[in-house]
C-alpha cells in the first residue's frame, strides 16, 4: 500500500512537468494534421489509386500489414519513442536541475524505493499514453476511411495483430521512458540521458557494426526494430527470434536501471542541484 501511494505520487509529479504537456500538445497537433492530410489526399481517389505510392491511411488494412511488420502505425513509432526518451529524461533530470532531490528524500528517505517508484511511474505513464495516442492516431484517419477508403480485409485476425502491434509499441515506449529516467539518474541531468542514448545509437552501434559485425544481433537498435515490427530485419544478414529480441531489450533497460539504482543509493546528494 505504501509503495502504491509512492508510485501514484510520482505519477502525479511527472504529469505536472511542463515538458510532458508540451510533448502531448505536439502529439495532438501531429495527429490532427494526419487526419486532415489523410482525408484531403484520399478525396476523389479509388482504392487502387490510393495504393499507387504504397500504403495509405484511408485503407484500413494498411494500418497494419499482418505478418509483414509494416503499416501506417509504424509512422507513429519513432515519434513515440523519441517523446518517451525526452519525457522520461526530463521528469528525472528536472529534479536534479531544480535541486529538489534532497527535499523529496526528506519525506521518502528510502532511496531504492524512490528510484523504483519514479522509474516505474515513467514506464507506466509512457505505456498508457503511448497506447492512447496510437488509438487517436489511427482514429484520426477514420473519416478518410469511411468517406473515401475501405475496411476490406480487416477481419478478427487482423484486428488481433493490430492490437498486438499497438501493445508492443506502447511497451517499448514505456521501456524507452524508463531507460531515459535511469540514465538521467546516473548523470543527474536530462542532457546526459539524451546524449548517451543518441550517441550510442548513432555512433556506438555503427562502430560495432563496422568493427565487430558478429555482435550485431546484440545491438539495441536492431532488437528494437525486430520487436516493433515483429518480423526479421530485411537489411540484416542474421535471424533472431522475436522473443529473444524482447529479452535483449529488457535486459539492457534492466541493467541501466540497476546501475542507476546503485548509484542513487550510494551517492552523496547533499549538494545536488
């Protein structure tokens, strides 16, 4: 019960962060633009014409290509993951920047519990928000589907695959927020967390691919792509099961969270901020 109260309090504190609401407003604007573009672009065109340039949001079956690891839903993948990284890092990094970590510890002195609650709050909020935004994202294209497109091919199996894809993306978004929150705890800042993630993905993993190709199946970016699409990477020369990819992603997040917990428990924060 006490842990639950602490978790709920951390969730409320996270939702009061300005950065979180800025990200939500940007998401709402992007979703509204998608709906308008999908509706106007599909007007006066046949289904065949809509497929001229590939998938189109006015064709409901294109929301998720079952078994192909592709679809309109994937457009939301990168923005959601980036938003989760920035949001998770900001929620924790703002505490260090404002110098309020010491104050928080006066009413919750058990550091490990506080770190666990804060990281879990970022994970839960990001997961729930991600799923809700995905629903809004797809829902924004419904007017185009109903007015100009088609729902053909959307049977029960397809709906199950779509919901599973939305769930995976939501969980990956939560994992990204937890990872960023843990890195912000390690580095005491939002900038450290964001720099660490992007430096590794943009530079570190490319170096590994070039210098040690045999380690590519272990790279975070490749495993994220496999989990997100639930399909093998067409550009890779290796195969890796989706379940193993999930375990790899969770392993990385777990290791960073554990390191952050150990650092937070032992660190002298009397002069934090």
